[in-house]
């Protein structure tokens, strides 16, 4: 869920309610995950009226996520090609 939250924050800041609607999970679950990410300095928050907006603290996290995704996709492609090889 944390990766999904970060992906949603890639397009800009969002409130817990917006994230909850997009993720289709309980607001308490979203809040709990945001608290963990805030404690690890991945996201930051700002209050405007009654809303709290969350954003990614360092956009370089997206480079890391993209690199991890590429590594995973490359590994997956290797596994698929091995599985597709005819047995001898």
C-alpha cells in the first residue's frame, strides 16, 4: 500500500480522503501508512483549514522506484524466457 500511495503522490499532493477514495481502503489504513512514511521522512504534510495535504518529501524517491521497477521487470523477463525454453 505504501508504494501505491507514493505512486499516487507522484502527480502531486493529496489528502487522506483523496488517497482513501483512490485506493478503495479505509481512511484509517491510509493514515496509518502515511504516519509510518512520515516517520521515515518519505512524505511531509501541510495543513490547510481542516484538510491535511501529503506530498513526497524528496522527488528522487521516484527515480528509486522506477529503477526498482526496471530491475524487477528485467528479472521477470528472464524468468519467463527460462520457463519458455523447451525441455531437453
